[in-house]
C-alpha cells in the first residue's frame, strides 16, 4: 500500500466526519459570505522577460521529512513571506500527516494580502466549499488521487466558488489527462507521492506537453538558485518551495534569496 493510498483512505474518513459535524448548507452560507477570491493564476503567470514567481509554503511537517518547523506560527511566517515578495502562499491544512490545520488559512488571510492556496488531499466537493469558507483563493487537486470524472467534478465546483485550481501531476500520462480535462494551472511535482522518490527533470519533460497558455508550477526538491535557474529554463512560470524555507533560520530571508536567484535567471 502506497503512502498516498494511506493518506487518501484517512482523508475520506475525515471528510465524512466533517460533513456530520457541519452540514454542507451551513458551510455554503459561510463560503457565500466570504469576500471575492484573489486571482491565484494571475499572480503566477509571467511574461518571457520576467523571473519565475515563487509560491512560499507554510509546512510544519511531512511524512517524508518528519518535523520541519514544529509549532511555527502561520501568521508570523506568512508576514515574512509577503515582505520578501512571495507571489502566493501555500498552506498545508492536513492535520494527521502534515501537522496542518484549516484554521491556518484564515489566520494567514488576515495577516497578508497575497493569494492563498489550500494544499491538502481534496477528494470531495465538500472540501471545495470548505476551502472557500476558510479563506482559500485556490486549492490543490492531485491527479493521482482522482479519476477523470472526479477531477472534472472538482474543477467545476472550484470554478463555481471562484477558486483557482492547481492540478498536480507526477508523470506524462497524468499531464495529458489533466490537460484534456481543461486544467489551465498545472503543478509538476518532482516527488512521486506513491513512493516519495524525486525526479528533478520532470518539469522539463512535461512542460512541452502542456497546452499553450497553461501556467506551469514546479514543485518539490527546490533548494537553491541553481534549481530555480534550471526550472526557469525548463519552462516553469512559478516554483513552489516549502521545506527549504521552513527549515531556514529566517524563512523570509531564505525566500528573498530565492527570489533574487529567480530575477538573475530571467532573460
């Protein structure tokens, strides 16, 4: 049984528990009262003469890395990220495997003006409404976790609530499938969530397969300026960086260094 399968099984149980505790109608009323979403894709799209954008991630722990920054304050770290020039902030909200929490979303939304991505294992339309009700501007959809019908359903539900959808792929077949589903914001995760092995050349292989105009986000394994430069050349519009920043003494200073590297890499 893969790590991803374990997480998805636990997530479905979690969603049913949440649904029992808070009816969908109540959640929809809360989501409908939220202010308009901030344009996540627009924050990441770049022109050829611009550097790659950086999505800075708030992540306390992960199954592959264990504890990363235990007890870190989400608003404090987010303010550092925003001050350093983050284009957007990704927020881990899974509790069991990543030491996250849904309430981190609202805390960060109150602290910074940049768009927020809810990074979790979204398997049910209930979670889409839940994301909007907790101040998300976009959410992550993982191709490996969804069949084609589920992916289309969740993309439609995200659009209904004005949410961006970063659709994550781990190989060429998944990239072709999500492009056919109409995804326009595509994340290439160098880490295979089934095995947690890393392939830093994946963005370079997948980017040419994607539709013209797609926003490409390179994810995982990005540790320094050489990685940023290589991914810019491979066709990434943005990079998503979490562990490297969260392990640094100052996440904001580490982000500023990466953004500087991105600017140097621009034509």
